[in-house]
C-alpha cells in the first residue's frame, strides 16, 4: 500500500498526487513511469513519474481523470492509499547538452514534459519551453517550467492566455530564425500534435523526440499491448520507450490503437453515471 500525502487539482480533471514510494523515488530517472492500481482487481494505469523527492521518499504523479479508473485514483484524498505503484519502468531519457532545445507540451502532456525539461536543464541546455491548452485553466506548470527555461511561451486555442493558436505555430516561428532555431526538439502531448511537430522538423533534420502513450497492461513487454511501429520495426513502448525518434513513428497506427477500447471506456463511465459506483463522490 502506498500512502497519498497530497492531492492537488492543477486544472479541470487534472490532479497531482504526491505518493510515498521511497524505492521508486530513489531509482527513478527522467522519462520513466510507474504502473498504478487503485485497488486489487482494478485496471493498471501507466503514469509518468513527474518528480521525485529522494529524502522524503515521495513521487509526484499527474493524473487526468478521463475514465472510470483514473477517476477512482484522483478520488483518493490525502491520507488514503493506492494499492500498487510498480516501477520505475521504461527507458530513461537520453540527456546530453544539445545547446539550444525546444520542449513542447500540449494539455496533460505538459506534466509529462516537466521531468524532461528538468533533466535537460541539469545537462546544461538552453531551453525554450512551449506549452498550450484549450484555454487558460488548462495550461499548467507555468511557474515550474518557467524557472527551468530561458524562455517560456504560452498558447491557447481560444486566445485566453498567451498566443492564440497551436504550439506548432510558435515552434514554426522559432525555426524561422537561425538565432532561435533549436538543435533538438522534445514533444509530449496528443498524437496529432506530436505528429505535426515531427513533420515540421523533418525537412531540417532537427532531432525530435516524442513520448508515446499507447495502451499498456503489464509494463514489462510481455502482453504486447503497447506495441508501436518505429522505423518499420515493432517496438514496445513500455520497455523500448516511451520515448522515440518522432521522425520514425507511425502516428496513424498509434491513433488507431489508442481508439481500440473507446467503447469499453464509454460503457464504464456510463455505469458510474448511472449511480452504479461512487467514484469521485465525497
């Protein structure tokens, strides 16, 4: 059992849970994740380790409440317990000093981007971070990312914060100027956004790393549920990733795999809406 020390709402349906997990905190590296279960028999949920405090023995998990299982997790208040937190899993981010780096986060992907930005800053990179959301309440971690970045640029779909439009519009402007064009790009967020970033950097051969989010079950590569196509080869995001060369990823196949269980997810939410469970209730 893993005790929840705090449960903070960062944005609509997005929570930050600080959980006591000393062995995970000590071993984790940027880019790695854990598999979490709220209780025995529940769905296994892969979550990026957003941050860790080795001295306190805690990890920070960012959870978007979009399905029945994630709603159950974010309903666990401070003092409550999570049944399983297994990890760290996956390959750590390859960190080096590229020089000038652009880090791009869309929506909840910004939470996954945070440990990457932190690691890249520690490696001595000059970082421009671009983060976006549907509207101002959905743009998160501005203070934290701003402290690690030379430049922090904000976008919203409706123009309520920062530049109106997409993060790719801002990246295009950076790339148009030799003095701001990045030597490497890291992108985390919705598949269409990561695909657009990869296509934008392809012609100039700017190394572009994306963090993929296919369906995972065991996190060890045995189930094969998280397989993706990278450069024409089958890879498993849980053991070969979750980060890959964005220029080699088959994003269309990723999109199809992400939609595989949409009907089952909808039925699970319908059962909760019909008062057949108490997820999220006080």
